[in-house]
C-alpha cells in the first residue's frame, strides 16, 4: 500500500487494483477515498455502474482537463467493462499528474462476478 493514499497500491509497482481492494473503500464518503472514474460510454453506464463513480468517457479525457485531474492527491481508480480502456485511462491520468491512478482489474464485469452479483452483466 501507499502511505500517502492508504487505499491504493504502490504506483511504482502496478497499474492495477483489484475489485476487492476497491470494495474495501467504495462506500466511504468521496472526500475520504480515491476518486472512482467510470470511463465507459453512456449506453454502458445506463446498464450498470458502481455507486459513487464520476463519469468521464475515455474519449473525453483530453477535453475534461482539470475536472478529470483535480484533487490528484486523492488518487483515482478508473474502470470500464473488462479493464482494457481503463488501463488507457490510467496511463492518461498518470501522464497528466495523477501519479496514484490505477485501473480496476477486470472492470465492472469482475465487480459483478466477484463483489456485487446484483450488478447487471452485459
């Protein structure tokens, strides 16, 4: 774990975080946890989402500017459907100053299978 952001792994060792690690803090108030960024498209968001997320489709990252990179010290976890787009989003955030950015392994599909089976799968 990272001492500056106790809910996140060491950013020098990995780009990813597990759904179980996210589940450990996702219910905390936003100011007490890392940002949770959903980078899927609107039609996917309409199917399911993780409570407490902020929605920034991956294609909008470059236009989102400081709205996306604000509060970088909190860190961020990006998720998508299977964890591929979120890796790209994580690399974008790290390149733009959010050093403690991570992709949730397996995306919302893994979240549904491992954490919350009530989350619809598609």
